[in-house]
C-alpha cells in the first residue's frame, strides 16, 4: 500500500503545532510559579474542621503516611455525629468555589493548603493550552495512521510521538482528577523536550513496514508497550519530583538550611507524590507484562520462537525485572521511599535504553527504527 | 531509613531462639541451614537476586551471543583476540545458558518457592478463618468515623451488618460489635502470579527437553522430507531422538518477493510469498499453502516458518573431457540487504582432468557505479554473475568436513580468466582445456525454520495465569471494617466505624472507607426515618 504523502505532511504540521502549544503550556505553568496570585495557606488547624468526619484530613499534614492516614484526632472527639456531619455540609460551602474540592484533596495529590483554592489564571491557561495541544497531538497521530494505513506506531519516531501522547493524556487526567497544579511544569517540560527531539533527531518520513511487521500483533503488542511506556514516563517524572520533595522534607525535619521553600510548599507532599508514582507503576506494569507476552506470541508467529534473547527482548525483560524489583522494594522494610524511587528511575533508564540505545547501537531483530 | 543492627559477635544469629552472643559454634548444621534458608527466602535476598538477574542479562545484549549469531561471535574473536577467550571463559558469549546465570535464576526461584509455598498453606488455612474481634477503641484505627442514630444499638448493628454483608464482607459478630474482612483474593492473586512464574520456568524447560529446532534451505522446484539428514541444522532437545521427527515432506513450487519501487524506502521488501506443497506423512494427500512471514504452517504441532530468501544461480559446467559434470542451482547468500548482492561457491569434484571450483557474486540488478558493478535493487531486473575460477584439488576427499559456502583454496590454483560479469546464457571458457561454465539462469530459494516446542502452550497458560494473578493482587486490597454500637451519654446510639487496610500500598482505602462509612450512616438513618428527631434529619 502506498503512503499518502499529503496526509503525512499534514500530520507533521499538526505535531509541530502540538509542540508549540505544549511549549506555551510550559510557559504558563512556569508563569504560575513566578507570578501566580494565591491566597495564604489556611492554618493547618482549620483543615480537620472543613473535612467531613472519616474523610482524610491528613492530607494537610506534611509527611502524612503513605496511605493518607487520618490522624486519630480527626474523628470529631465526643462532639457527636450531628456536628461532624454538619461541619461536612458547612465546610463544603465554607471552602468556597468548589464543594467537591475537599474530596479531591482527600483522595489525591493536592495538599490541604491548596484544596480550597480554585485554579489560578495561569494554571487554567496552562491546562487549556495543554488540552488544545493534546487534541492536535491526537489528530496528528491519527492522520499519520491514515497516511500509512496501519497503527501509527510502527517506527521509532511514531512510537515516541505516541508514547508522549499517552503521557500527556495520563497527565491531563491526573490534573483534572487530582488537581496537583504545580506539577504541570515538571510534566510538560520533559514532554516538550522529548517531542522536540522526536521531530528533529529521530524523525522518519512515513513509510510502509517490512513484512515482519505486517501483522495485527503490531497493533496489540506495540499498543500495550506504548501505553505502558507513556505511563512509565509519568511515573518517572513523579519519582524525580518525589526525590527533590523528599530531600527538602528531610532537610526541613533535620533543621538544615533549605532553598526554594516556596516551590516545595506548593507541591503536594512527598508521600503523596510517592503514592501516585507507585500507582502509575501499578497501572503500567501489568500492561508491560501483557505487552511482552503479546510480543512473545508475535515472535512465535514471525520468527519461530516465543523468546530468543534478542537485544530488545533482553532489555524488555531487564526493564520488567527492575520494575518488579521496585514493586517488591515498596513492601520491603528499608527499601521504601528514596531507594524505591531510585529503582524506579533505573527501570525507566532501562526502558529508555531499550528504546534509544538498543534501536540505534545494537543490531537485532527489532531493528525497525528506520535509522541507519 | 532505619537499619537494624545486630551486634558484631552474633551477626549470623538465626533470629528467634538464638543462643545469644558468642554462640556461633552451638549453632550446628541445622541452625546454619535454617539461617541460610531464612536468608535465601527473605525479600531482601529476592530483591538482590532480581537485580543480579537484570544485571546478568546486560552482557547478553551487548556482546554477540553464540545461540543467536555465531558469525558475530567469530567476528568478535577476530577483532579482540586477547579479550575474547576471557569472555568465553566467563560464558559471556552464551550468557543465557551460562552456569552462573542459571545459578541466579535457580536461586531466585528457590527463594520464591520458599516464600510462596508456605504462604499458600497459610492462605489455605485462613480460607475459612473469621476476622478478628473488633478492637475496643475504633478511633485508634487508621480510618475511623463516628455517627449517631436514633436506632437501638442492636438494630443499628443489624443494619450495619446488612450493609457489610451486601458489600460481600466476611462477617463476625459479637456483643455490640461486628467485624468484617474482604479481599482474600489479593493474596490468592499474589500466589497465583508467583506460582505461574515457576510454571513458566517449567514450561520453558519442557520445551528445551522435548522440543527441537531445525533449519532447511529449499530451492524453488525442489523438496525435502523432515529427516535429520535432510535438515541443514538440527538442534534437538535433550530427550529428542531422530525417530521423533514428524515425517512430513515439503516442496517449494514458487517464491515471489515484492519490493517498494519508489520513494525513500525503495528496495524495502513489502511481501514474501512461498507457494508450498506439503504432505503430513508419506502417502497422505498433498496440500498447498502460501507461506508468508507471520503466517507459519502448522503440521502436527510442528511449525514451519519462512525466515529468509535469496537467489540460486544455475550453472552448467562441462569438464575438460567434454562431459557435463554439473547442472544445478547453487544457493548464494545475501551479503547486503539493499541490493541483495549475494555470494556463493561452486564445487565440481567430478570434473576431469582437474577438479574445478568457483567463487562468485550474484547481482540481481547490476549497475555500473563508477567502474565497479553493484546491485542497486533486490529484484532480478538485470541479473549478473561474476566469478573467480580455480582448478586443482578441492580437498573434499579428506580432512574435516567443509562448508558448502566456502572454498578451500589451499590445493587450488586460480585460473587467469578475465573478470567479466555473465548475463543469463553467457559462458566462460576456462583456459588450458579445463572446461566451460554457462550461467543458464537463476532460481530463488527460501530458508525455513522448523520448530517443535511442546512447552509453548503451557508457557502461554502460565503467562496468562501470571497476568491474572498480577491484576488480582494489584487491584484488590485486603481490608477490615469494624462497627461498634452502644448507647451514648445523651441516650442516642453511637455508631463507631473503624477501618484498616492490611495491604494497600497504592492507597485509596480511605476513599472506600469514607463511602462505606456513609453507607453505614445512611442505613442507620434511613431505617429510622419515622422516629428521627429533627437533629437526626441532618444526618
């Protein structure tokens, strides 16, 4: 089947618009840090009163336990259920614009301090521009698919573009559901860099696939790997932010001098970030496992064996093992927290090496990058 | 970051019931082995082994591997003559079959089994166990809520029990309390995942024992039977004998390859079709199949794959006595993929008075590029053959077996023939009356991989089971709910609700708890509507 060059160019243009919009979003998120107006954080003491009994109020306490534990005091002590319930209703009204925000704060990443605040102008601009960029991104990916008459993640350029699309989608969902507004900058900046590199360094013109890739398993295997990789990107960003936030919290606790206090005050607590990083891996790991299995079935169809220690297979296995190590570290005493975050980043490093290093430097059966 | 420190003297104490300081000697063999077993099955050791496994796999991807690309290993020996033998001594050219690699994964799996099997027994025992009684002060639990209701304590408790039962909790009731537990399938999933990994290893081993792999090059218009002698390469499992081979025959009628003819991907293959005739066993009916990449042929559980293709120029050779001593296609092997330039050798041991040998290059689309002939397209648009001719002794009657793709020139002398590429139908007359060679045409060949792996289906089942176990263990949390109902100081019934997640690293129990607490409050309020006080309506 012949590649439709016109559509391919159209897709390229959409993706250039995407990068431009994402860059604007980065500027907006950065501007929020610099100029965003925000009301002073409510005193920690008033937070428990604003939250219905039984719903976590611990989010307001820095360094609250990983499971968002409610401090025992949060149970309205002896004041009776009527009061507790009433304060829940009143609290919803008292907290201003959005009664549902309390719940969001309790469930998610936000700190108590920002729970009652509606998103600032810059944040709203950043999220809107990101959403617009994502729309252009999705359209660009779909058009590329129509240009080449197959799923649009057959070569490395397409794969990277699709992975970043998944990451932004995941990020935007996170923003809307949990409102960790101040993570926006840390997400979108790497995405812009990744997509910029994709369009300059590893850009491949739309082309047909070699016969080995002509299989519906391409859709299954690569889609699963793409979704998992995009989610792992989000997890890796969270792990890096976590490491900084955790270091900051540790230094504060130890009474050491700290910098950028304002930035860390705005970020969700280290424990919250860590929890969400873990959730991304919990989401991505089964997908990755499934992707490897689908790849094995496909390898059996195409090459006559389901596992042959091809370099890409080997690195997918290494990545799997390291992320499995991360999951185990999370439940092993002495390995939680920073060590686990480092393991997660090592896993992500393996993923990146598999995508870039193995595709470019090592010749194997998966050498489809279109680079030579 | 807290690290427990043991005193230096009693560093390797076996935990409980350790004899105390300086008691290394009374530990004895049982003590030591118990200590060793406990170390091996600890999560920390499992973690270290996991990372060793990852680390050990790295050289397998960076260095050429014997099992994947033996030619690259040879190449490595030539370019690193000093280093290569040392790497070989460490099995680094065969990492995934190396003893040390096997040691890592076997230790890991023993560690895994040692951890998982006792847990399986514990799970089986707890299958019918009831949740523990409710603690006295539910306010101290990680999740807690307090409601008031107009219902009598007993009625409130009954309503709460109904809600928890509706949410499929396992229940235990007592005097003024009810405790409930849910999510036993989390541990089940966890065990399923780990046991499935053990099964996967077993399935891979099964394939290694009873399966086999073979290769066969098949020129268009020829056929072969699946016997050890007819196969070019045969790698049987440990328990496979030649009698176990399925007795099918395969003939290649025709092979076509299509290529992209324009654009930046010009010359890239787009389709391969090998038209086969096969019969499952001698005497059984002949079937036809279009064998393509990604569409293997399944013959009684044996799979046949199209994994390669190339050209086999046909030569007719007349020796010095005027007799036709050679007239057949000779498979040439591609040395580049862009133009499918292929190399091969022709050996004519029956030629008289001298044996003849030729080393040749086949160019499917030969174009003169700056004085040298190159192939610019993989399809046979302008096929040419260029040959170097030898006469003398091929050395085939004695010495080690030779490769059909290499010419041993030790006993041969090169003939002074002007290097002239041959088009189809052209000939070379060898000097000194040694004979004549005619390039009469070309055919295509395919290479087939034939694999039989009885471990495949078990491996797939084990993989699916592992995935199912993973999902169960990730998305189910084990949690307990406790409810106490009693008369408060103002005469209204107080309903205390407490919750505890036993395994919830991803968090999220607090939301579920909040929902359940709401449901419990609603149940107590809803059933008491007729008699509620005005205050109660605010509940």
